[in-house]
C-alpha cells in the first residue's frame, strides 16, 4: 500500500486569514525573515531543510557576513518563542539577474545547517517548471510589509 506524504506547503496551523491582516503564529510556516546585524532586511521562503529562496536585489554582494535567516518568526517586534535562526553559508544569485530591470530577481540562500521542521517551520511548495497560472487563479502573498488589501492580478496565461 502506498501512502502519500505531503512534504511541502502544509501549514498545520493556518487559519486562512485574508485581506491584509496580521497572520497568526504558524499560518505561513515557510516565511523567513532575513536579518543583517539583527535588523530585518528582506523576506524569503523556506523550500527544504537547507535552502531559502529570496530576491537577488536584497543582496548587492554575495557576502554572508552578519546574515541570519529567522524561521518560525511571528513578529518583527517582541518575543518569538517558535523562532529558529540559522546563519547563511552561501548566497547564489540567479546568473541572469539584471538589477536595472529586476529580471530574474531571485536567489538561493544555503543555510549553515539544516533546520528541523515543526508546526511553525515548514517548506513551501514551488511550482513545477512550465506551470501556468491563469487569470482568476487564487494565490497567497506573504511577507513582512504593510497590511494593504491591494489585489494582485496575473496576466492571462502567466508562466512560472
């Protein structure tokens, strides 16, 4: 008998808050806070036990000095009892990243050691190559920005 195990995109504590509200602890367990000198500088998503995907524009150089990835973090202020922090061993920017146009604005961060999954720390699922997302497709956007209720519209037949 074959049993399928979900290894990504499974937020066990997600209450599906919508409309630009603060999320409850564990709602988005792949959300990372990238921090330099203790200050939040960018967001990212945990994709497996050892890697985080983020944006190349966050890293004008590939120096990992004083860079920490915080996972399981609920808030940028106050106590974060479910937080685990890892240093970064390597930054790999997309080889075709162009800062003037933001084309290929993505990079990978290799954690210095693997993270242990908990209810508050889980990997996100990435779309398969060639996946298409059509107008009207429901999507979730998470991050550390303001809680605006702006809608995001994908062009018809957008390909990831």
